[in-house]
């Protein structure tokens, strides 16, 4: 345990090591934000596709919302023409 504490103390006192650790943490945060954004984009595209297919099958807005649980806000944001 003492060895680990000494290693951490040394890492924290080394400016270059600290800068590398901060860069890595910032990269992980940026990657996480990109993944979250891609997930939301995919989710919206999926909702849009479901709505489009159900409209083609003759379902109306209320039926689609009742059957899928898609909110009116999500339905309207899908912007199906």
C-alpha cells in the first residue's frame, strides 16, 4: 500500500505526468459526450423510421402514440412529411 501511495505522490508532483493524466481524462470526457450524442441521434432516427412505417400502414398519430409509447413531442419532432 505504501508503494502505491508513493507512486501516486510522485505522479502528482510530476508536471508532465499530471498533464498527461489531465489530457487522458479530457479525452475520455469528450469520447463520452460523442457517444451520448450518437446514441440520441440514433434514437431519434429510429423513432422517425417507426412513425414513417406505421403511417404507411395507415395508422394515425394517436394510434401510433398509443401502440408505441412515443410521446407527442417526439412524434412532432420527427417531422414526417
